């Protein structure tokens, strides 16, 4: 984005500069959210950076990455439990009453 729009984005008579660090933070939050299968990484990013202005892109990226990762693979924590052969609770099917 910074290469495509070196002067920023011009809209409504204002210039919105492109900050590559913002895109890096959104990507890092999405990656950690996908690996751990948690949405709380978005809150951790807000606390670490102190920037609440990036709430919408971070939340959208984390939720989408989380949804894609949950459909493809188990979480990092579940993988470690299985590798170490630790006991864990089986997944219960919702709506099955016997």
C-alpha cells in the first residue's frame, strides 16, 4: 500500500497517510489468533500498542484468521496435548441427548 500510494490516500479533502507498521501489527495479530484459535489476541495487541484506532482492522483480521484456522487444523494447544499424549476431554457433540 505504501508503494502504491506514496502520498497517502486522498479522500474528503484530507490525506490519510499509509503506515506500514499498522499493516504489520494487523498481520501479527491475525497470525497469533489463527495459531492459538483465540480472539483475545486482538485485546492483547490493543494493550501492547495503546492504539485503539486500529480496532476495526485488527478485529476483522483476527476473526477471519480464526475462522479459517478452525476449519483447517487443530489449535497449537491441542496439538501439544496430543504430541505429549496428555489426557484431555473428548469433544462433545452438541444436541445429542441420550
